[in-house]
């Protein structure tokens, strides 16, 4: 999902403490937003002055929105915070999800081929993003987006500024794309459609894939597929370059509990000099980063390259990006197989 999630921690006790702090700090949850409430009034005034919205329209939309405790609960415990890598992986790298991905690749073969030819982003990566985000468009969220963003923008102090910004973007998006604002449905964080774009990403990266003059990421697959690829190219995807490889070390390197830096602070050469062994054809000065994750059989070491970093721009999580890569890899293996018996197992649950 193209969203800037809150800082991650895999420690359950820390997550519980954060949730308790949020619950104590948040104002009482109300069924609708009163235009006389100070932060709501300031938001309305800003939309009117900055973007020329009608005051009564904005008030009407907010009066129809609802603050949801279930949204506040959900944002305090995303899977990337609470699960180890081997637990997280089992959600996404399954026979069911791979088989559904193969079916998706077949159904959208022509469109995917055109998008890959145009952008250089592999069909398996595009498909894996949608497979991880929404099970290929089957699970896109059940919250009204205005409820999600109003709840988080007005009743979730740790990230209220960010989500009020997304609520502002939502109003502009609905006007630009001629959506009925209160009909838009998505995730608890306000992400929409099969690719789960938040409003700012929708406005910045969505493209018209079929030339009908609209950017419909809710149901138009030509727009959806090209928009996912556009997100990658706009963040610097390097066609034909590797994403990530498994590494080994004679030393027992620490396994972070959420501290993996996504920035590429190393190079192929610097990691090699640290006696971390891995295979790549990239030049010695190519940017790289070591990631250590909790595997089922112990620590796993991975070396991510530039394209891995690009995937983390879609969702700022190393585990998310690795799940996308491994699903894309499994889809590639399955497509190459002559029949089911030849498929690689990928240690599927």
C-alpha cells in the first residue's frame, strides 16, 4: 500500500504501550465531526481558503463522517509491527495466493505485457504488489475512506497531521476524478482500490491507462496496472537489475526487532569486505544494504539493492518488500513450470 505507516516495532509489549498512550491521549470518539470543534473548523477554513471549496459542502461531508474505534485499534497493531518475518511470510507466500496470481497473470496478460514494455517493471512484480495488497483486488477494505481519514486526522494524535493532510487530498481527489466522496471505500488507513493508493499517492502517481480521460484505480485494470508500474518508475526502478539476494556470514549477526534501516548505506564492496557472502553481477560500488530477519530456522540475512529500496517506497517495511519479491519470484517459477508437479514448493504452508 502506498502509504507512510507509523514507526515499526515487532515487540508486542511496546505495541500495547503505544496503543494505551493513544487511547489515553485521543479525544472521546464521536459519531460525527462538529464543525465548531476547533481542529475541524481550522480544517474546513483551510480547504475553503486554499482550494476554493464551498464551506457548506465540506461541513456536510464531515457531518456525515463517523469516528471509528476499530480504525484506531487497527492502526496500533499492523502485522509488520507484531509478527516475525517467518510469521509474516506465511500470510503471503501460500499456494492459494500463488495459484490466484497465475490466474491473474493469465487474465490480464495483454495489459501486463504492454505495461512492462512501456515501463520496464516486470509483470510478476506488478502482480505481486496487487497480490500482497488486496489478494488481486478481492480484499480492498470495508471502511469509508472519509471515516478512516477523519478518524485518524482528528482522533489519532501521533499522526493527526499526516492523516488530516490525506483527508485534504481526498477532498481534492474526489473533485478531480468526479467521485462521490462518501461512496469511496478502502482500508483503515484510507488506501483505495486493488493497488491501495492513499489519496496523495493517487493524485501524484495514478495514470489513465486506457485513454478514457479518467484515472480509475477502483475498477479499471488498465489504469490500475499502469499506475502501479508508474509508481515504481517514478521512484527510480532500474529495469533488469536484481532486487535482493540471500546472504551468509560466518558471524552471528544481530537480528533487529524492527531496526532494519531501509536506506542503502552500504555497497556491494563494503558488505563483501565485512565477510558477508552473496552472489551478484552488480558493480562493487553499487548501493546495497544488509537486512537480518527472524526466519523459522534462525536468522536470515538478505542483501537488498536499489530495486528493493524502490519497493519499500510503496510500503516502508523490509518485510513487506521481501514478501512482494518472494511472491513475484514464486509466480515466475510457477509460470515457467510445465505443469503443477514441476513447480517449486517455496516452503509453502
